[in-house]
């Protein structure tokens, strides 16, 4: 079975994230684990359980995916899931430098796991969780960028 992990903090999960998961799970992999990182180095708006729940609701219509939380080294977690691939999205050129460094380090930590990069669909190339949060905080319409569940959760947080 061809299994990939798609890690991130997903704070919050956007339609850009969903697009990438959908394309990967439909066209490339037999199973995709969406791995929501605890990541104590990042200040998140939503708790780990909230982020997992929102990702699950956003992906409810996809079949061969599973949303799961994790803490620790991604390559160790991927190995536990029998994943051979780490899936990452690249929106802009500046993403590449960081992702290339992470990919190289992950390869040193576990030479059996590859990294694959997907670019977003053109309609989501500009989209980031940070921008979505900023627009929501300022009262803007985010309905084109996130699921209705994520929209509602953001509006609740910023009330």
C-alpha cells in the first residue's frame, strides 16, 4: 500500500489544504494521513483537538484519508504508520528553502522516507492559514477559503 503523511499545524485547515489532500488521495496515494502537529513552538489559535476535529469535518467527503494528531519527530511517526512519503505543499518560492532543508534532514533521520512536494491549484496559491485568521479577525468573508465548520469556529473565536 502506498501511504503518505501530510503534516502541519493546520491552524486552521483551509480549502487549500483540502485541495492538496484530495489530489494526493485521488491520484497518487492509496492512503493519506493528515497529521496535525502539536508543535509547542508555535502559538496556535485552536487546540490540537479542535484542529483535528476541524480537519476531519473539512475532509468528511474523502474516503482514503485519516486525520490524526502527533507530537515528536515526523519521520518516527511516519514509520509507525508505515508511510514511505512525507507530502508537503509549496505555495511560493520562499517555501522551498525551508521545505528543502526539512526534507534533507528527514532523509538523514530516516533514509527510507521520501518527501514529495505538490504545488497548490492556482485558485489556492495565495491562501494561508495566517491570512485566513487575519481576515476573520477583521470581520472579512472567509467562506471561499475554508469549510463552513472552520468559518463558524473562527467567527466564534473572534467574537
